[in-house]
C-alpha cells in the first residue's frame, strides 16, 4: 500500500512538473539557445520563438549568424526558457536539449504556419514560406527536444527531469 501511494505521488509530481513546463513555455517569448562551433567554443543567443507540442521550437535567423553557422557544424543544442523579470530565488525555468537544423523542403510549409500563427497572436507580421527562403535574408530553424527538465521550485538550483511526452500531453488547445 505504501508503495502504491509513493508511485501515485510520483505520477502526480511528474504531471505537475509537466504542467509547469508547459506554462513556462507558453508564457515566454524568448528562449536562450546555446550552440558550439567546430572547436567546441560555446555561443548563446536570445531568440523569439514559436513551438509545436512543447517538443518542437522554431525561430528565424540569418544563416550567416554565428549560432546558425554553429548549428550547421554541430546540430546538438541546449536551450533555456525562463522569466527574466522574476525576483532572484523565485524564477522558474525549462531546460531543453536536442537537435536543431534549418527547415527546408516539405516541412517548411507546416513549420512556417506554426511560426506565423504565434507571430500574429503577438501582433507581429505573418510569415510565409517565401519569407524564409532565398532571396530573403532569414531562414526558419527548428530544434526538436530530446530532454527537458524544470528548475526545482523554491529557488534551489536543481533541475528535475520531465519526460518530453508528459509535457506534450499537457498541450494548450492552440499549441
């Protein structure tokens, strides 16, 4: 019986963490993307983003930007999404690692629709496939999450793993 209670508490806790991660992702506008160049030198970039199912994260960038060049060399990325206006010790954050790349071909139409929808929701211009193809300056990029964790509530710098599938199960109707 005690084992059943512990298992139930763990499931509830995991569900609560997944909801927390989804709320942070929905409420934020920017993520911080970490990439590395060929020699392993790190580079971080703040990026406005859209997401699909809390698993795919989209942004537009110049292909000549340092982070874009790094992704072309090393597609492994890390990201963090957080409220930068929170008081110290009160912040919540989602940490994500995965693989990124430029979106092209048949995936571009679906992906740019996701990006454009979030852009319009926030009073920004619409995006079309031609907005992210030559000769346009920007390209659409996507990172697919392999791992996610949340910052332990209470200001403790401890990351608690959350199954990507659990976060995706808590989607809001328009994501």
